[in-house]
């Protein structure tokens, strides 16, 4: 069964973007475990049946969020267009990873959701996750990195970052929060050093 016809409810102002925005607002307040169809409908100020014309169930809602949670990262996509060296790519990717970590910190459980739904071919499609992945891959390819190698580098960086974020314990104090931050930054620096070393050997 294909997606529901969304055109009949366009007048209500419901779209993929508004559904995801509402879902992210709920996640900020209640975490992923508190995300329900009803809570999103309430956030949109519509009756639940109106939402069901766009999203069939919670599973579809979670898929939608996983693919489209990255609208706030449009500047990062644009920054990849300006990448002219490996140093640039590392700087943009490092900054993006730190922003992503902060984003997930504000949305409890979202990192685990994205990690669970991570599949090959994340650069395919017209959702904003695919756009961001394509920008990262294309920047490496423009630098002369073979596409297969670029994909391996992206997967390595993405899997490490997501796993590290998802594994972070909830800090009980400012000291523990600072420790989490230090460990993440240290691991990120080591990973980027490894990418640089790997590419220099291949070159």
C-alpha cells in the first residue's frame, strides 16, 4: 500500500517539513519514546485523522523523521560546496559532527533512532539527510578521492560519530558533561587523523 494522498489536506498546512518540525518539537520535550501520532497532531494543532492522511502510523513517522531531521544543517551542505582541500573537508566535517552532537543532545533518543535506521545508499532520495550525505561524498570526489573510497570514508565517519553519540551516558554533573565533550572531541580528532593518513597513503 503506497503513501496516502496528501494533496487533499494541503490547505491545513501539513507537509513533510511541518510534520518533521512538529515531531522534533515533541522529541525535544519528551524524547523519542514520547513521540506519538497524537502528540504530533497536537503540536500541529490538527485532529489526529488529518495527520493519518499524511503518515499511516508511528513506524512511518519515525522513518520520516530519520530521513528529514536535518533541515537545520543546510549551511553545512553549502559549506561542502566550497571545499577545496582535504583540510577544508576535515574542518567542515569536524564542525558538522560537533553540531550534530549538540543537536542530538537536544533531542533525546534521536541518535539511537537514526543509527537504527542507517542503511546503505543514504545519499539516494530527495530528503535532507540524502542531500547532506551527497554533499559530503561529492566534496571528496572533487578532491580526487575515488567514489568507492569516499563512500567508505563517509560510512566510517558517520558510524563512529553516531555510535559515539548514542553511547554517551547522560551526564549527572557539569564535570561529567565536560568529560563527555572531551572524549568525543578526542575521538573525532583521532578519526580525522586516521582519514588523513589513509588518504595520504593511497595518494
